C-alpha cells in the first residue's frame, strides 16, 4: 500500500532516486530530488556530475534537507556555484547523521570547462568525522556531458576515481552512464541512468526520470530506480518545484518497501529562472535616447573596445520582445534619436507595429520629438507628451550646400572625371549653387518621403493628411496644441505615468530591468545562427573603425570580407544578412566587398538589408546577395563613379608662397599630383578610366538584377532613389527591414518557422588604434597601415567639416559615393 500511495503522488523530474536506499557511505552524501547525470546542470551537479557546473551562468546557492526513514538518517547540504573566467566553479558542504552509521561531513570542490555542447568537469571530496579513518579519506570524480542537439544529452561519470581506502573504509570506483531526451521541447525531459561498480556492470541499477513544466514556474517530475538482479530493491521518488525569478522551493518524497525519504530544497540565484507570471504580465520602459546613445566610453573606444552597434542591438531587443509571452506592455520614452534617419525611423515604426500585432500594448511618452520621432511614436496605441515637451514637428526640409565659391576665393581648383548627370558629388566643391539634376533628385526624394510620412501617420492616428499639414503650419506646436489637433492622446505629468500604464495594461507589473531572454537558458546544445555582417559608414580599405566620439564611421573591406568568410565557414551559421548603411566610398573596396558577398552566396543564403542609406558603393556591396531588401525611405542606388583631385597651386603658391617644380619622364606621370590642374590629355585619360569603372559597375548590376544593361544605365548615372522608387525600378526585391531580412534568410536556409535562432553580429567597427594591425586572412593590399599625411591641407578639411562635406570626398581617388550628403529634417 505504501508503494501504491507513492505512485499516486504528483509527478516531477530530476532523479538520483536510487540513492534513497544506498548504504550510508561517505561518497553518497545527501539525496537529491529526482535528476540524472545527463540532466543535472545546477550547483547540485557537484554531487552527481561535476560537468553540469559548466551550465551555470550566474551564481547559485542550494540548501537541501533530507529525512530518510529507510536508514533512519538526516542530512543537510549547502551547494554553491558560479561562473568565473569562462569556468563553472562549485563548492559544497554536507552533514549526514544517522543511528546506523557514524556521523560524517563531506566537503566538495569542483570545476568545469567547455561550451554549451560539451563540458568536462572534475570534483574533489574530502571527508571528516569522529571516525579517524574518515579524516584522511578523499576522493575524486570526473564527469563529461555532451549536448550536441536540442533534444539530446549524454553523460559519463566516474565516481571515486581513485578508489580511496583508509582503515576499514573503502570506496569502490563507480560509473554512471546517462542519457537525456527531450522529445517535444524544453518543458518535457526524459532521463535514463545506469549506475554500476567496477567490474559489476550487470549488477548495476537503472534509474528513469521524467520531468515536466506544467505552467511557467511550476515543475513536476518523478523517478523510478531498480536493478535486474536480486537484492536491488525498487525505489520511487516524486517531486514538485515552484520557481520565482531568484528563489525556488522543491519538495521530493520517495522511498522503498522499507520506508520513505523526504527532501526539501531551497534555491537562491542571481540568474533569473522561468517563474510564475503575474496575471497582467510585465510592462517595461524603453528609453530610445539612452539605448541608441551606446555605452562604451571614449577612452575604451579609442583603444579598440566597442559595444555592439546600439541600433542593431535595439532592433534585436524589439524582435525578441515581440515574441516574449511575459511582456504585455512597453512604454517608449522619446527624447532623442541619435543616429536615426528616415530609413531607421521606418524600421522602428514597423517594430512598434509588430509589438502591437503580437498582443503587446505600446505607449509613447514624448519629452521632445521632431518629425522622425513623431513618425515612430504615431504607431503606438497611445501617444502622450509632458506639458513642456519640445515638438518641432514642422515638415520635411533638405539643405543643398555648396562650397564652390569659397574654393574659388581660396584658389583651389578641382579636377573631376565622372559618369552620369546625377553623379553630382563633386558639385559640393566645384559649384556655387546646386545643379538642376541635384535639385531634381532631392525634390523627387522629398515628395516620396512626405507621401510615405503622411500615409503612415494618417493610418495610425486616423486623420487625413490635411490635419498633419495643419500641425506643420504651427511651426513649433505646444503639447496642448498637438493634443487639440488629435496628434496626442493627452498631456501628462510624470507623476501620472503609473496611472496611465495601469489604464493601458490592467494588472500589469512594471519592471524596469526587463530584458528578452533574461531567464536562465534551459535549452540543450547551441541554437543555429543567422550572422549579420554590418557595412556601416564610408567604405574604405583596411579594418572597420569608428572614432571615439562617434563623428565618423568607416566600413573597412578587410573586416567585412573576414566576417563573411567566418560566417561562411561556421557550421552553426545557417544564413548571412549583410546590413548596409553606407553612402559608399572607395571603388576598389566596394568591389572587393561585392566579390566576397558573391562568394559567400555560393555556400549559404545571403540577404541584404538596407538602413538609412545604401547608395553607390553601399549598393554595390549589397547587390551580390540572393535577395535585397530596402525600407521605403532608404536612400538607394546612386549607381556611378567619379574621380576627383584638387589643384592647389594657386593656394599654396600664390597665397602661401610655396614653390614646386615638376620633372617628369612620361606624358601622364604627373596626372595624380595635387599641385597643378589636369592637362587635356590627363583629363581624357582619367575620363576613360572612370568610363571603364562605370561600365563594370552597371554590367554587374545588370547581371545581379537580371536587367538589360541599357535599363540599368537609365536608372543609374548617379541617380538617387528612395527605397520605394528603387523597388519600382527593379533595384531591390521588396520592402522590409532587418527583421524581415532575418526571416528571409531563415526561409532560404530551410529552417522551420518554430525553430529558435540566434542572431549574431560579425565584423563590427572598433576604435581607431585597433586598426593598426590589420586583419588576418585578407589581402595585404587592404591592410590599414599608419596613414600618410593628408593630401588636403587641414584648413580645407576643417572648412569641409563645417559645411557638412564628407571628408572622404576630399581625398584624391576613384569614388563610388553618394553624390551629396542628404539630410532631411
């Protein structure tokens, strides 16, 4: 009847069930709730399989109390574990007391090293008691856990490896072979263990374990242990665990025909466990200004230390948050959007809409917001502003600035060879006013972007475009005016925020420390991955780098090529997304990136995702992908090249009194010199070179986009398009942001929709000093060496910086760059 009663108890998992009736010997210690050698991965691993310590991510403390009526004994144990320098470290102290055997203490130390798929661990146990023999006794365990796949775990443990012997006490070497299976997902686990002594394989004991998470935070399980020869009794154990984030409580009951065993376990941990959920879920605040500002200090950035690009990190957060069942509401605090132009603004707006589509409620609180900020905020369920919020929502404007007049006054001439009437980049330096082609391009982009903006706000706020134009006409609307016009749902004080959150998500629990995937990783093996390779900033040779103040960013061909090779060779990477946010730069570096993308595409799916801008060399690098995605406002295309160099003779000689005499031995030997302007013969040679480079560019575009070369030439010639217009002209495949690109990569890789993938970023920019050593495995011609003195005098460079001219434009050479710096406010 006693066994029948045990079977009727609720069932859980975790097992060392066979230890219930084991003889009281020092190597045994306190009985664990049901677990197995292939299943254990907490601080209590030290008692069963030290390899399990390697799966502890934070710090843990377990206290166990056992009352064993089979042997009339009592046990207590304290287990500690933490992760330090990539190692799993553990320590334990156990006290076992009973009437049949002498009392003893067991002290244990262990460590484990390895990866998520393979861990090797070792443990030392020391014993002491009133029995003198035990005071000199110590033993060693060695364990191995392999988790090659999500549903499979294997373990092999040698306990009491040294088979110690002191006086009348002898510990026999024992072996434990474990198997873990997850036939469905992480909520259900099966375990099988075979424990046997040295030379007695057939006389061993089998243990079967089942565990199940019935609801988040509540786990049930059971263990059964028996032998296949006489003398090995049947033992049963059942348990129930209730978890909160940092605290867990387990009760396990079991026994044999001779009596029952009771174990209570208490867990304290720094890492969050999957826990009981509040009825209304979790509501969190996302401060966009703080998140986008990044977190690396200027000094560390200068030395090469760099965090993940803050914008890419934000998009990943939003994607994971939309899939998190715990999250029910998000408060967007909006005060600034550093580094966000219209392409990223559209991407963030779509992310807000995805949050809402997944059942989350979203509230935007504006401390300040311009047109870009309001465009994002308008996608929320509710939009509020504080009374003194700055709301410069006054329409879109672009500034076309030239410094040609200043150059003339300084006596600087510019030699230019270009293809295409719209390749107007040099006009910033050579003209006193914008050309008709420049104006035409910017006007077309503004018209498209204004229409897209009006459509988005009208759909979200349910107001006609005329109402938005009325808001623009106010110039700088107060919060009350914006509310009166229907663009805000209210004007609130900071003290009213809690009440508004409760209205939005009744019963929701506000948690400022929330993060997706902040709970303890319970899965086995490694997730397969999608690699994101960023091409951010001006394209150049050498390594990707960023100045410590964030004023300039270089997409180095060396770094990008190396990252693509790494992703191509990594078996865990199923597909690649090349993320382009660049107006182009050096032609050779752009072409080498393009060739690297083509090579990677021969081995794995490659998807291109365009951000704010993917123009000229940026478009060149992206077009080698299997599929190209742009956002509606993305500045796209600018297919063309040009060569530019200054002629500084009048400035350096006439103004500064510097002289130079040239002695040449070939007709065109002096054509790249920055002293004198080109001769007609030099101009002709440079133009022929540019024409040939342009022909290669449009030939590659025609091949990749499956268009006639004449069709490509018609939409090329340096013309800039919005992503929406580029789609209509066949330059991109469809509209979408980074999340859509990742999903496209998943589909092309044949990954099931329900498989959880990791998204990793390879090849990020580092500080400037980190670029002096070059990258291994890439052509030495691209290595970043200490730079020679700039060809352009510093006063001209300072003038260009103040006028918003890209400094790369001033450097002599062949360029595939966006024809102008377009900022739409």
